[in-house]
């Protein structure tokens, strides 16, 4: 593999003094080097050393020390240029990365090239790149011994590290300029030592560069991103090698060209069939918007062999476990999520079929209700045992349903069934539809489409059309498939954009809901589309699992007034009055209240003025109307038309908005702005304690400054803060009377965070939910006690906050 070496432009090079006996320092300069043994000229000492090692079979330390005349010529060259400020023009052999990043060989002839190739192939520390289809493109060094920490005297490492930081901070600078600065800085410190390698303590130069990248900054680099970077580097080097072989130019694009490629391409090819819709606005105004309908996303992805494998899924009924959304109660019990048919051994079993067992001698039969998995693998059939008399007449069906393995079923029983018996079989499943030809005619009365269920999660949020995020506001909608794993759902490639609309003239994201709901109604009832997984047309049903949004948006989606109303919760009828005189006991804030149900939402939407009376409302002794209970907004009533959506259960409590940007933010603000506001000494102690954890715990660099000024924090900083702040308060401020009141609240919050920041619970899930409920109750009790005992001016009653109350619904949402 061809080496890429940058040489300094300046001929004047400052050489550091020798650090050990017999050590020689060789500096890069623009004079030519001649081998004293054969007379061959070289453009740099590096190639001369390789030549001496390979062709004259000299040991490395001898090759480093040979011919004192080179050092004398270097010193002479330095004396000539000591008083010269302008650098000399580099010769034609200088690396051309600085000229439009055209990379060319730094060696003049085949002999030198062989030297370099020999060095690349012979060094065990240099990774070789293979492009075999069955192997990884990167073969990592087998030497697994840890690197030593670079000493402060390793100038090359420090210059590389600092250059990386400078280049990353200044995104407008070109790579050419960044590399030039690095070469100028490293030119005066590049030495060869017969006792230690140039890159000590690293095995080679590439390891030094990569370690400077990984450990040189507080930027978050995951294993996935690092592997991707290594792959990219190896691939680019391979392309560079091919470019040298073919004698073609090799040019790297600028950062600006990469970031703005899609914008400047201005392709006129439509990659997705967006639908133009007219939206009705207040005061009889209208506007137009373009929507990528959910059904179009489902249709395109179902035909994709890679995506179709994971977007369809059966309910999973593994007990006492939660490792995927298919194990949630809604997916396991809601009628629209149950798999109505399954094909086994070429036989289609449908919901409502009475089937025979493999051992046909038993008089029992089985009535199929639905299909599900256990442990995300084995397929089971949910249904009822059917018993017959010896004469062949059906006598009854067991009331309790059971699950049996699919392998135990033989085939569908063709014996006529008396539908007047225990179980009604008069109506076939609503997704059981005949296969039709291209003209819409029936092909075979016994031929039905296979059914696939693909649940969808919607997400809505506000954004901005400007980089400042202060102007040109938009509200957007996107979707993702719920059957994907947590990692896949979080990947940007699996988040599918629906639409965005500017917030002007009364338009908002809710203005798009009627068209989105209209499309979801079609998906609920099933659409025929091609499935790459089945290699045929199937009937795909895509019910809505839930809608993700922040807390104010959830209230708007449920058609409620803002969070400042008396009944702000979209799940129950808790009454929250925001003043200290109305404060009630802690039991009121930790207990359960009358639940809002979809029946209540439908009743509220039944009248234009929200004047209908809501039954089973809070037990106040008065008949309360929908308006009294804060039902207000009518823009989202279309959601109630979906059979799979319930506003009271399908607007789940968000950990980010309710814990990190809710309770945690309340307590941090209270700690800084109220408790420590007039105590700078204690604030300095706390800041110092946080600084000690800053590097080891992964906080962002601006965290301490933001804490000092109490600015807005990122969610990830709150998460890190809650890992260490309770411990700091308990240990270093244990005897501080001023902080003793707020410390228990931080401890309770830390306990809750330790439970909710998990991705899966494989065992004892019921016990896990109980522990979460206990943690929520304890936290609210501590907040309530702090509210009634804190006498510091400026303190807020946090137990009355809607985000705090919503935590009581977290166990049910789990």
C-alpha cells in the first residue's frame, strides 16, 4: 500500500537537542540525500533509510546513524536560512494534497516504490486491506496489548491532537489549510531515535493518529461510528492505491460539498409520490401542503426485501418479560393487533376455523382465535377446546382460552358446524378477503389473501426552517414501524418523514391530522400490496400503536386546554390548583383519580360547544360538562375515528420530557436559583465537585458554565448529572443544613432514573413495574415535603406541576 507523507514547506527547521547518548536528530529539509554506498539520490531521509535497510541489509539503528555528512548538510542548510523569513518553494516531489487534494506518489522510481511497498507489507503493525466478499475490509492488528499513555514530550502526538481539535472547531476551513498548519507545526519536532521509535508509545503512525482522534476530545464517538470511520479510511486508501496504479488523479471532496450535496443536486426525479392536499384554516382560509402518506411508506417498504423481514410481527405473550413492543398489553390484547391467519405446512389456518389435532384419534377439536409467539420464536395458537359426542355432533366449547403449539395442528375440519352453539361463527374475520384478479373478479371462493400486521408509531414535533431555531417555525410529522428493535427504531434510516407545515395564519401540525387519519383508516381495514417477504400480494393492516410528542403537544392531540388548566391530565381527572393555599396532602398527588376514557372523549366531541355532560367524572357532586373538564380543542377530533387509537392510553409518558426536562430541570433550577443563589461559596464547592466528574463521566464541556448560569441543559447532560449529583449531595454536603431539604428529592429522582433508563427487562417484569411505582410515589412525597417545609423566597410548589403528576401514570404506560 502506497504511503502518503506530507513534508514541510519551510526549509528552515528547528531541531531539538539530543535526549540520550549517541542520539542523532534528523530534520526534514528540501536538500537531496545521497546514499554513500551506491550513490543513489533520494528526496527525503525516510526513503534513504528504507533503501539502506532493504538493499544494503543494514540494521535499522545503523541506517539511522550512517553518514554524518547528512547532519552536517542539514546544519549548513539551517545556517543559510536562519535569517530568511520566506519559505523556499518545495520541489516537485512534495506531496500534492495541498493542491486540490490530488494525492500522488512521493517516490521517484520503481526502486523507491518497492522500498515503500516492502515496508508496508512487511510491517506487522500495518493492517492489510482485503476486498474479499466474505471478509471484513478491515483486519485489525492482532497485538492486543494496551497503549501506554503518551508523554507530554511526545510533540507529534500533541500537534496531531491539537490540529484535530482546531480543524473540528472551524468547519469553514479547508482540509488543505488544516494539513498545512499541521505540517508546519510538526516539521521542527520530527526526530528519529535509535532507542525509541518515532511514534513511541504507539506501534505506528496510523495508530497514533487514530488514538488522537478517539481520545483527544470530549466528542461522543460510539463503537458503531468508529468502526464506520475505520472502514471509510481503509476504503479510501484502497481507492487511492487503485488511482496510483491506473495513474489517475485522486481528489477528496471538500466538507462543504459533502454537507450540501443533496441541496445543490436539485434533482427533478421524484423519489416518493407526495400527495398534495388542501387544508382548511380558521376564518375560512385555506392552504396547501404535501404529505408522504403512511400507506405509501408501508407499500414501498413492504416491497423492499431488507425492510419487509422486520416490519411485520405477531404479538408475543412471553410472561413477565419486556424486551420488545410486541409484548405490550395493547399488542397482546387489542383486536386490531391479533394475527388472524397463519400458514403452516402449506395450510392456511384462519381465526374461526375448527381444526383437527395431529393425533386424530381424540374426539376433541380446536377453535382458532389468533396466533402469537413465545420468546419471540415459537408460534402458538390461541383458542378454545371443542368437544364432540361419538355420534359426531358438537356439544360445546370451553369458555377459557388456551394456547397450543402450531405444530400440533393437522388441518381444518370440514365437518359442518352448528353456529347456534356456544360460540358464534356467523361473521368471518374482517380481514379475511378473497383474492381477486386484475379486473376485480373472484378467482377462487376458497382462496384468501394472507394477512400481515405492521403497527406504526407516529411522532410530531416543532422545528425551524432556520439554523437559529428562533424563526420560520414548522410543525412536522414522521412515523416508524413498531415491530423494529429499539436500535432499529432509533436509526434515522428507519424514521420516515410524512410532512411539515409552517405555523402561519392559524396552520399547525394538527391541520394535517384529518388527511393522515383518513389514510390510517384505510390501513386499519387492510390494503392489498406486494410483500417481498411472501413474494406475493398480501393484505397488510397497519394500526396506530401510539403518538410520541412532548407534554403540551399531547394535550393538544387529546383536545384539551393548555397545561395551566384545572384538569390538565389527558389520562385522569386530577385537579391541580397552582397555588400554595390550595395544597393538599401528599396522598392526593400520589393516588389514583377517575380515569378519562375514550368514551368520555367521544362524548365531548359529540357537541360543538363541548356542552355534553361527561359521566363518571370527578366525584364533586356536580354534573360537569366537557368544557368544565377542559375539553376544548376540536382540531384533533379526527383521531377518535381510528379504532386503534385511545387518547387516554396512546399518549405515553415521555421519559425525556417529564423526567429529564421536567422534574430534573425543576430541581436543578431550584438548587441554583433559589437554594444557592445567595451562597457563592457553596456554589463554588458544588461546581468544583462536578468538575472532578466532568471528564470521567462524559459531561459536555459547557456543562459547568451552564450550571453556573443556569442555562438550558441538553437531555444527555441531565442524565449524566443525575448519576453523580445525588452522590455528591449525600457525601460532600451531608451535614449542610441548607441543602438537607432538597437532597432527598435528588436522591429519589436518581432512584427513579436508575429504573427507567433501561431498554429491556427479561425477568420479573411485574416486580420491575412495582419498583417503578414505589420510586414515583417516594419522589412525589419528597417533593411535596420539600414544598411545605422550604421557606426560601422564590420556591415553587413542584408537586402541583402536571409533569410531576404524569409520573403516576408511568407504571401503567410501562
